[in-house]
């Protein structure tokens, strides 16, 4: 993967992220008069307006090599920009509504298109070093027959090298539709994109999913990272996952790295990359380019 160098920026705001795995999607609308129903209806109106008026923006979180502190790639994280004061809302506010009303696949397509356009803009500026961007996909998108066509079309439209795009697939999304997930991962890798297995270890099906899905990166679930320095059990799990990934010729990424002590321990265990507050929180891509 192409990389560029940047100093860690712990002063960034801590990220908040809701996974777009589609696991709570419901086909029915529920009772609109209930408090929960009214809450979702209000968010549904805001989300539809955001999709219609292009009020969703992407921020990017760096994923760095623990060995040399160089950025491997960035993860794209969506934000809602419809506040009167200009503040941005994290996805935990609106992803549940997108899942409930079947808008998450449309949201995924928008994020893919914006991320690829960002890659094109970045590559067109001679001042910038080439970068790669990762996008997390929901279960609905992985099983969407048109998603691969959408990715291929956007890459061609902007003239972006497919190797600059990483598609993240969560365990929950993959286990629900293993055959389709396997075909999707195979096809995007054949296109030239990389695949990351996200939130690995979060469920009972982890090793089944590891066995059957073609991938490039294994992202260790944050539950094993957040208390790593004080949990012998988490340490055993992380060391085992690193050994497993290495045995398969794959690279590992640790999420939710929030301290220098955790980062050092991950390095001792042989984890390849780190992501989290200690490295830098989500921000516009140009902020990282300016800091490089």
C-alpha cells in the first residue's frame, strides 16, 4: 500500500463510530406513534434530506505502521453536516435509522463514491503523496449484486487505481451471508482492491469466517485493545490472533488504540498497524496532508 509520513496527533477529538454492519435492519416501520417510532421518523426525514442535498461528509482516520509510524491508509467515516452551528454529527446518531428503514446500502454507495472522488482529488495534487482509503460496508451492500458494478464504475469515472481502495467487511455482515460475502471479497480483490476483515473476534463465528473469506488485513476487535495493558486475557487473544494472521500471510490492524503504552505493547506482540485516538481522530483528509 502507498504510504505517507505524519506525526501522531493525540489532540484530535476522540472518534465516535457506529458500525455500518446492517445487523439491526428491520423491514417493517413499526408504530409511528410510539416514542421510538417518532424518534426514528424525525431522523429519517433528516437523513433523506441529507442524501438529497449532499449533507453527508467524510472524515478520515489514519492507520499507521507501528514499526515506522508511516500511514498505510485512512478509514473513511461519515458525518452529518446539517447543524445550524456547523457542527458535525457522528454516525451513531443516524446509522440506526438508516438500517431500520433500509437506507444503509444507499449510504454505503454515497460513501464509496465520495471516498473515490477524494482519492482522485488527492492524487491530482502533485504536493500530496499517494494514499489509500478504507470504507466499511454493511451486510446489505455486501449482498447487493450492484455494489461491485458501482465500485468499478466510480473507480473508472475518476481514474483511480483500485489498489488505493480497501473494503472493510465486518464479521456480523459476513456470517449472515457467507456465500455472498465470499464471492464479494473474491471479486473486489480480483478488481485490485484490498479487503479487511473488521471487528475480528467479536462473535462466535470468527474462525469460520477467517477460514472462508479471502482478505488482506485482519482488524482486531476493539474490545480486545481498549484494556490491553491491564488484561492478561486480552493479551493472550491478541498474541494468538497475530500468530494466526502471520501464519496465513496476512497483516493485522489494532483499533481503539488510545495510549502510548497500548501502542508499545502492540508493537511487542507484532501487530502491524494501529488506529485510534493515540494516532489521530477522524479529520478532513487535507488536514493530514498539510501536517505531513
